[in-house]
């Protein structure tokens, strides 16, 4: 399993996630975006629809066509769309996340301590590749 930590220091989640989701879909993966905050999921949905140069089809979990969605927005890890990539939009690690091929943990300054604790916890697990990405200019730079 690969876990990519993305520290949001220059943009909001709603600005950063659509570009990351487009890259995830471009690799052929389906994506599950998880947050315990329903309002945050609504903002993510609006941001995904607002992308001008690419159609990022998605839906909130619980609908009749969950299995067909390339991007599914949910409050749980139930990947009804068969997602192999997981984006933890609220910056909170969840038990069961290791069932995914790749996990994107997005966090800002308010949850940096939780991200550091997750980094340490995952460092104790066998078979976990960790990467830390920081924002630089308009892009991401691998810092660890």
C-alpha cells in the first residue's frame, strides 16, 4: 500500500482535490473521497463540477448508481464504486484504509499533528510506502 500525505499550505482542499482526482482518474483508478463533514463533501462536489477543462463525474454515496461512479463521495470507507484509490479529504486516518491500493491523506495546518501521528503509526507497519508532498508555487514537491 502507498500512502501520500498532501499538506495543503497554499490552497484549500476544494482547490487542490480536483487536480489530484483528475490525475487519479487518468491513471485508470476509481476514487473514493471520504470526509466525516457533509458540508465539506458538498464543497468538494461543487469544486469537482466547476473544473472547466475536464469532466470529473462523481456522486454522493447512497445513490442507485454508486457502482458506476468514477468518483464517489462518502462518509465511510464502503467503496461501492470499486475504488482502489482513497482520498481522505478531512485529514483523518481510518482503520480499514489499508484495504486500498493507494491512499491520499490531505491535511492543512489545523490537522498537522494528526498527520504526523499517522506518519509515525504507518512507519511501524510492514509493506507501507509513505510519501510526503508539500505545495510549492502552483505544484507539489515530494519532500519525503
